[in-house]
């Protein structure tokens, strides 16, 4: 595979960092986004850092101006940044709902809007949207998060049809429970209960995500488009 320029949002988080490290080891050029938290991979000739609040349209535009001027184009967009601020539906406040939708759904749409012209120039691109098994099954207490991630699935389907004439594919990865990121913030007892519901009886490892993205980046994978690929240990099929 030719070396690509890969833009990863939320690269300071557990999953984002794992994805970044994987593709850096393969020699790809990375554009790593962060907001408040620092990125652990240092900048060098293969790693560029960018900072933006993805709920702020003006900051997104400024970030893409910087990318266009410094790097020039993007081959692969990985919409990884996200939050979960859900609670029982009748107790979810407007602020948490709005912030979750803004970061998990509206931001990937705006990021994609800015990325499309950079991909169309080269008549090639891969857009990878991160969604969740929660959007497919529903989980009590996750109304805002589930709604935002379900929206990503619909967005992926539409983009796939709009962009394939330009040799740009769009797919979503519906993640189950992985041993990185948000799950590390929950109590051990609850984590054990979650693992017990997974047919594989274990949490997923980030390598599964990285290898799936690596496969989708290949030219031979161009016929895979508009799909939601389940990575969940058999929790949903």
C-alpha cells in the first residue's frame, strides 16, 4: 500500500492514540487532532498536531486552513472524536444532549464537508466513521449517545452514494466494548457485567480496529462502501 496522509480526530484519547501509533509504525503521515488534552506522539516529519473545539464551526474552518497550508491534502479521514453524556431519557438535560449531538454527529459532518474537496482533487479517499453497538441495540441511559451514533450510520450511507463517483468510499465501524477509552472510567463490577454479555467473553483490543481500517484503505477494498462493520465480539450481528 502506498503511504497515505491520515487525519485522526480525538487523537489524544485512548482509541485515537492507539490508531495513530499503529499507522505511524507503518510509515504513514499523520494529522492528529486534539482539543484540551495533549497528544502523546511528538510532532516530526510524519506527525502534525492540530487543535480545535469540534463543536465550534469557526475553529474547524481555521484548523482546515492550517491543514491545507501545511500538509495540502488528506487521503483518509477517521472521525474518531466523541463523548458520552447520556442519562435516563427523561433526566437528560438539554445542554448534555446538544453537546453530545454536536461532537458525535454534527462535527463529523462538518469535518467531512471540509475534507471532501481535498480528496476530490486526487480522485481518491477513505472516510471512516466511528459509531457504536449502542446505536444498534439501544442501552438504557444512553439516549443522546445512541441517537448521535445512529445518526452516524445514516450519514455514512448517504455519503457513500454521493462520493463513490470520486473514488471516495465511506464506511462506519460499529464498536462494541474495547479495552481503551471510555470503558476504563467505569467501575470494575460493571465492566465485568458488560464482559459477561459479550459472547467472546472479553473486551476488544484496538488492534482489531486498526487492522480493519488498514484493510479498508487498500485499493482492493474499493467495493466495500456504505457499510457498517460490526466489531463487537458477537454482541450484535
